[in-house]
């Protein structure tokens, strides 16, 4: 199962909107087939393992990170293929998180006389590998992560010169790993105007589809000469309000930018509508890399699910330096946003990242 999970890790970022799955076929103590699923490869992990094993699949044991499918999608049911190949036993790390189909593949296998066992000691790793897919299957909306680079006192920008970086190159390279695992990335127009950012996946690893770049821009102020617009290639979505200039909208659309109006409160764009739009298009995950106001909007509206904050050994201080989360905030300490499942990721020699899930029972 360790090898199956390692295979599944190779599929991360290359299989969305499908899950990352790894499979290993073993017979008489020997590995006879391996496979992991990618969207471009179409075939599922267990089918690739069966093809490599050939006749040796008969009587073999399959170790797989996710329950074999029992429905017909882009490919026929994998459970049926395993039965036809004569696989004797299947060991799964986790069931299908889709409540409408979870357990059906296992039942089909058992009904055909295949022994099916679970490997609960590996379920945590299997779920973590597909946290966005699991979240989408259970909630029907993408997993939303607010990511930021911050000083030890929680600041993301100085009041005057903001040249240079808060975190090191090592931390910024780690961010590219997160971007590669993400389906869509979002920022606000303020960040675009101040940084002229690209927000691209620079990991150099194959993706199942382009990283969708999104800009919250109520009045369509994004310059046509900006790096994002200049590099648009069916991967840039600008969210405005119905009050935005039709002329500006046409100019952006002529430049290859998709523009969608989603009205929220106070003449601003609505994060909830953005997340709903992504859900309709089956984007499993969204990373927010924005300024204080946009970050707060995603917390305030309840659509943020977790944080990934990179901390640098620096302090800006002062009352004018921007905090990682701004807006109105909470007025009482007892109403503070609370987090759970907090993890600390060390980035030697002196940096670290905090990953945590928003506890929505208290938020």
C-alpha cells in the first residue's frame, strides 16, 4: 500500500476532476502490475495494473488507494474488469467519498466472490492525498484555501515600499507545489495593480487542465497591459459587478479574458457566487492569494475552509502595515475565528508554514 500511495502521489495535479489513485497487483509475493490514473491517460489505475500483469492478474491481490469504481463514466466500471481478470483479493485504503456511490464497488466485488479488505492504517494518507476531491464529493463545492506569506507579527505589506519578498525562495518554491495541486487561484484587483502578478503554476509538472486564474475586480480596472491579461490563454476569469463598464468588458473579452458579473453586497463581487460558479464547472479546489480585504471577504462569507500561511522570521510592526486578514474583523475576542487540525510544516533553516482547517462550528 505504501507503493500504491507513492504512485497516487504522481497523479496529483494531473487527474482533476478525478481523484489521484495508485494501484499495485501482487501475486506470490511479487509485484506483477502497477498503475496510477491521470486525466490525459484516461484509464484508471487498476486497469493499467491489470494490463501490465496480463494473465498473472488471475488469483492476484490488488492494493489500491481508493475503492474501485462501479459506474460507467469515461471508462467502464473497474470492479467489473477486476472480476473478469480473476483478481482474488482487493485491499483498499479508503471508500469512494461520494455518498451516492461509496461502497458499491466493494459490494459488487464481494458479490462476485472477491475478498475485499480495508487498510484503515493507510486511510489518513489516502484521504489527505485527495482532500479536495473528498471535500467536493461531500459538500458539492471546491475546497477553498487562503494562502499568504506573512511576517511573525502577521503582516503582508508595508505602508510604503513593498519591493522584495516576505519569504525566501525556498518558501516560494513550495508555494508552486500548492499551486500545482490546485485547480483555480484567485486574487483581488488591488494585488494585480500593485504587483502586476502572473499567478501561474511554475512547477513545470504536467497538469490535467490549466490553472484557472481569477481576479475579483468589481469595476474592471485590470489593465489590458497587465501580465495577466497579456498572458491570457483560456485561463483567466475576471469577476466584476453589473455596474462595470460594458466598454471595458468588451475590451477584456476581445483580449481573450472571460468576464462574469456576480453582484454581492455594497457593490462588490460575491465570494459565495464565485465558489458556486467553480462548483458548477467542477473545479475541486481554489487557492486565494490576495490582500487583507479579499481574505476577510472569504472568511466573512463562510466560504474559506482552511489556511496555509508561510511565516518569515521578520517583524514589520506599526499600525499601518497591512495584516493578513483585514476588513471589519471580529469585535470581541470570544468571536474570533477558530481553527482545528493545525499542522506546522518546517521550512529550514528559519521559516515555517501553518496549515489549519477553519472550525465552522464556531466561526
